[in-house]
C-alpha cells in the first residue's frame, strides 16, 4: 500500500535553502509557502519546514537518496565545486552500496547511493 516517501528537513532561511538546492544540485521548486518549501528533481521530492532557531551543528537531519549513475553525478558535483562532506567521499561500502555525502546549509546530511554491480 505504501507508494512514496517525502522527507521533511529543517531549514533556517528558505531563500538560502532554495538557492543551494537549485544552484548546487539542480532541484526545482515545486512549492514555496514561505515557511514551508518543496523541491523536486526527477522522482525525488524533499520538504523543508522553517526552524529559525536551528543550530546547524546540532542538526541530525538526514536523507538517503538512491541514484542511477553515481560516478557521473559525483564528478559533475566535484567539477562544479560543490563541497563534498569531509567524511563522505565517493567510495564502495561493505553493505554493497557506492556512496558519497553532502551537507546542505543547515547541515542536513544528504547521502547518495547506488548498488554495487
């Protein structure tokens, strides 16, 4: 019966969140209600709620996104100077996934993964 999941992550500044996701990751804005933002790329949709008092260093927001061509995506991001998480470079994991990670402006952790063939 379940058909989809859309994570909800905190944001301090909707303009900064929108600019980072559209500029760095090429997401599109699906809806902008000021204190609530929805972005989309391909089949991935992420919702954001306002949390002005959020301390990014205390944020544990995380989302895992499966991708179909992780090597190309990683190289595109690196070539556009998108900051890769210092502990999250592209690598094969023992659980059978090839992954890398980024932090958005509010330190929501975005991990991208593809099964190792």
